[in-house]
């Protein structure tokens, strides 16, 4: 078993729920009442997503990241 890292984004919706998405896995979204709960839930969602990819013989998307600077 190997450890993989995925970047996630966290936003608070209009009802105060924390919504977490994993941009490198399209459609992989979860939520929670607290930030911690949302992060635990997205871990489960990512695991399920990866299991589904494996089951269907699809590759795990390669993720490359760069940091860019802009003047704002």
C-alpha cells in the first residue's frame, strides 16, 4: 500500500457546511459540519474514487503542481 497526496479545496457554503473538493479527481466532493469532519470525509471519498478507478482498470490521474506568483 502506498501513500498518495492530493490537494483539496475547502469552502463554506451558504448553510455553513464545509465543502471539500479534490480538483485532480473530477467529481470527488464531500462535506462536513466542521473542517475536520469534511477533511475526514474527503479522505473516504478519495479512497472510494481510487478503488473505482482500479476496479475499472483506469489510471490514477497524474498530478503536477507549480506555484506561480502574480502581482495583485
